[in-house]
C-alpha cells in the first residue's frame, strides 16, 4: 500500500512577483504620463479614421 503525500500548493499556483525594475516603471509618473499621451494618440487615430 502506498500513501500519497499531498502537497498543498505547487509553486506554479502562485502569481509571479514583479521585479524592482517593473515596480519602478509602474510607479514612475513621467513614464505613466508618456504612455497616457501615446494611448490617447492611438485612440484619436482610430476615432478619426472611422469618421472619414
């Protein structure tokens, strides 16, 4: 008779932890503002393209 050892959670079940560089870019207000402008330009192009 074999007894199976049950493990609560595998390492794959946990979400990945962001690196220090990732956290820096997420919190950087200058980078966020730049990405905000880029996103708005993309949306303007899509909306303007639909009205022509």
